[in-house]
């Protein structure tokens, strides 16, 4: 995550900006959402996230693992496979997303959002 995205104008760390920078990365909210239900194999996660290529998904999972949001486990069965799950920190992040989703449903309904975007010339 770029440092400038986490700092205020006067150079101080801002936890809100840091969190929004993390969640602003494409696929991160969807990955966290999909892992709320428990452990997932890479291919299952890839299918449920949908539209994210394997390299990008692998990179996002690695970033989330580095931040202790996701845990990666190699299951040494024959053949071996990899499973991903949310850590405690990841579950806290997932629970923080629920109020944002509720706010979005209430205040950013699809019809209102598409009208707002179309009216602003932001197509």
C-alpha cells in the first residue's frame, strides 16, 4: 500500500485513509467477504470471486497474508492443496464491512447511484 495513501496532508498517519486504501484495492473486499464463511481452496475462492485472474488473486492473497488478515495453509494430503482463511484480524475487518454494506444499501441504492453518476457526466 502506498504510504501517501495512509498519511494526512501534514504527514501524520491516518487509520481511516489506511483502511480505505486497503479496501480500495480491487478484489480485496470481495476476497474478505468470500472468506467469511470459512476455509477455501484457491480454485474455489477464484471461482466465487469471479473475474479476478489467478495472478491478481494470488497477489492480493499474499498482501492480505502479509497484513495478517488471511492465513494460508498447505494441506499435505496426496495431492497437496492450499487453503485460505481469515485470521482474527481478518474477521474483525469483515465485521467492520457489514455496517458499510448496510449504509450503502440504505443510501446508495443502485437506481440513485446510476442516476447520480449519469447526471455528473462521469460515464
